């Protein structure tokens, strides 16, 4: 299961968000299909298949990667990141995932 904030889940379901960056220790596995939810107890809203997983410093993100996160540019991604995670550190290493919509 992968949980997204409601507004981000909508972008995933529209195909406008195809990447996510996470701080968690639980790692999603490339090739596996996961349920999409907007909260832990809710019904699945769809499914994604993880295409690729990699480690990345936040400061190494490109404009293209920011757009794949469902925002218009890096400045918007920084603001989104801060709203979810509290602060922005360009040296912070996160786990990045590329994904695509999938059928169960």
C-alpha cells in the first residue's frame, strides 16, 4: 500500500504524477504492484507498479523530476516537500520511486 495526500493521489490517478520521494525505511520493490490510498484505512483508489527505485539528494533533483512529482517546477516541489515533511535540506538523501498506473 502507498498512501498519498488526497490532492496528490488525484494527480497520480490522472497520470500527472509519476514519481514520489520518501523518507521512510519501508522500501517499495521495483516490479511490484501496490494499492493507492489517501489514508491507511480507506478503500484502494487504484494501483501503481514501481518501475525504478533510487537514492537521491533533494538538491540533485532536476526540473523534469519535479514535474514528474506533479508540480510545475523545483520551487513548487520545495514548497510541497516542506508542507509534508517540515523542512527542506538539499543534502538530505531520500528514496525516489518512478511508477506507472497499473491494473491489479
